[in-house]
C-alpha cells in the first residue's frame, strides 16, 4: 500500500461562486488501486438557483437536485466517511482538471457541515493538464494559457486528444463521477507517455 492515496475528483455546481452557488454533485475515484473504488453523491442545493450557463452544462432542472439530493450535511459526512475508509490512514491527493474551482466548493461544503475534517482533503491537489504539460516539456513557463498548452499536447499525443474530447464534448450532460473516471484515465495516459519518454531518454 502506498503512503499517499490519489483520487480523481470532480464537482458539479449551480454557478461559479463558492458559498453563493451550491455544489450539487460530487464524484471521486481512486487512480492507482488495482480495484477502482468510486464515490458519488447528489446534494440538495442550499444556495441560489442556476447561474447563467450552469444549467446548460448539467442539463437537469433545479428541482431534480432538490428532490433527489442528500441534505448537504449528510452528503458532507458521506464524503468524509468514504475518504476515511478508502484512505486507511494514508495522505490524500485530490486531482482535478480545474483544482482551484472545484476545491473551493468542496472545502466550503466541509467547512459548513464538518469543519473538523477539512484538513483531511488539505494535503495536496493538482491540475492534470498543467502537471501533464510540464512533465511532457511543453512550454509551461512561457506564459501560455492552459488551453494553448492542452492544444499543443493534443497535437503531439493523440491519446490525450481522445480522452480530453470525451471529457469536454460540447453536448455532454456533465456527471461528476463519469468526469472523475475520465480524468483518471487521462492522467494514466499522460503517465504512460511520461514513463515511455523517460525509459527512452
């Protein structure tokens, strides 16, 4: 068993401001375990209704989350219980495509409903795209945007293009667990490419 547990994590929100707009879906999966462990919870909104654009991504009415979600405090404790069970004392790394955004909503949920457990997810989080582009010697230090870096990575590595297209297809109804699983697959692809590059160096 490794000393650190890596988890691919994704959240779905009703808007862009943590504390004002609600986190309504949370999905996680392990990355390095032989048997993948997953977690998913739908959360009853405790904030404002949809911000413009969010409904287009989620493609479900506000009432869907009200009727099918767990109470926020219950969802927060279910999330913590999953982390404690799967981590078994290991430090936790949460891995995202956009860590600052999702992490803000997750920590807001925990701070409100189980503040004594916030540190459990505070060890480390990082962005798959930036990590991968840096490891593949793409020009991360030249002030390029993440979008431009990703475009360059997709030109050089078709596998990355395929995985990312699945994750961000335009007409997709976003689901937190499905996106977390795709993110994990994207990271595994990147690391296989990196491993191969290192062995050929």
